[in-house]
């Protein structure tokens, strides 16, 4: 191969690599955040973020959660409960609530004396141009303060399985139920995974918020 041919081949290879790199935008989504509250004052900022913090829930989220004061802009994969994550195909996912469970059916799991049972609710809005399978979405949870011991719970009362299809323009809801040890606090990180081969993300989105 003469030098001119080798140079041309190298340029073509570089162009292909650049095009591939540009295409990685399809592996990321966009955070659509609720408006931020005013920053908490300096006295509140010194109270700490541990499980024994005496901050109110709203101040904890502002000081210790994703996008906390002084931490700069949070990544698009780090959200607060109520924020929305937009996938590359236009589908929007929102963890709308993390709520404590107090009612149980006859055959439901029940929390132990040292546990808090809770439900994570996911809203899926299909703003794409084709039906979306709810079965492709999965909800996981972990403690936000120090990891915590979180286990999956089987609760039918009030639960809604992630199953079936969502038509373009429609919205659907699904839930997963868990329990966390009380000593781990009430702050939760909820992670949503989407197992759609056309929408594989570099990193799954996470929502942080308290059990209410």
C-alpha cells in the first residue's frame, strides 16, 4: 500500500470512529427536573445528612439529595422523586412517589418490628411513535443514607404490576414493594431499568427521596 492510500484509509477509519462516538448519544437520556426550591441557609447546612439528621424531609433533599447545594448540577441520571427521565425515543419515566405501606392483604408479606414497608410508584408516559412494553421496565430500591438493608416484598393490596403495552400518547403506572430496616433511615434510591434492546443506556436513572 502506498503512503497516499494508507493516509486515506486512516482518515476513513477516523471518520467512522467519530461517527460511532457521536452515536453514543442514543445511550443517554435527559433529566426533566421540577423547579428547585431556594437554597437552605447556612445554619441548616451544618446539621448533617446522616440518618439521625434533624433536617426536615424537604431540607434533606435540598442539602443531601441529587443536585444538592454546593454539589453542582447533578447528572441526568440522578433525580429527585417527582422528576422525569426522558429516554432517547421520547418515552418518559417518573418515580411519582415512595410511600409507606400500612395495609396488607391476607397473604401479603408483612414488615417485621424493625422494618418499614414501602411502595415505589412508576409512571410511564409514551411520547414515542410506537407501543411500549411495560414488561421492559423494572424498579429496584436501596437505602440512600448508608446503603441499608432493603428487601423485595410481595404485597398485592394496592399494587399494580408492570405488564402489558402502553400506546403512543398514553400513560401507565406500575409499582414495586419493598421493606427497609428502620435503622437505615427513610431515604430511598429508586432505580429504573429498561430492558429494550433499542434503548440500552450507559447508566440507569436513579430517583432519591423519603418514604412518606
